[in-house]
C-alpha cells in the first residue's frame, strides 16, 4: 500500500517531506507511487518501505525531477522508473 499515489494526468510537487514505512507490522508499503503523472520530489526522505521508496511509471511527455533526496532501508528498489 503506498503512502502517496498520483495517477494519470495529475501532478505532484513534494519538498522537504519525511515519509516512513511500516516498521512494526512488516507490511509491504511504498513511499510514492506515480502512474503517468508529472512528479517533482526535492529534499525528501523515504525510510523503511518494503515495496520501494519511489516507484514511477511514466510516458515521454511526463516531467520527472528527483533532486537531493535520501532513501534509507527501502527494499525492492530505492527508486524504480518504468517507461520511456
């Protein structure tokens, strides 16, 4: 289950955020999941997400900017991007 989900045609701008996964129940969580959306993430921390810190699917027309972020103890992938 993702903390934040952004879907097709939407836009998200995250600055100076701290997101923490479930460390008590061993749940499969993700920090940010975006599907065909514009994503800007700057100076954020993602910690303890078993399904990944930032998981993106994008198209060529999507804007993706990931700047100065910290990803700690995230399984599967810290950042996973799929698409062109």
